[in-house]
């Protein structure tokens, strides 16, 4: 066993589960950022149209 940042005991399974949750959150954030970039690019292109 190891301890987390607060000094509480944590098992390897708990650490792995937490890491998976963090990666899933990161994946969702990246997808949202990609969507925002697409929207911005489309909006900017429309502004440049005559």
C-alpha cells in the first residue's frame, strides 16, 4: 500500500481507478477544446467572407 497526497492509505487498484478517471476527464476536456477550436475557426472564416 501507498499513501495519497493527504497521507491516507491507498491501494494499487484505487490508484489505477483514479488514474483512469483522470484520463477520461482529460479526454473529455480535449474533445471540448477541439470542438471550441472548430467553432472558432468556422466563425473566423465567416467573418472573413466578403
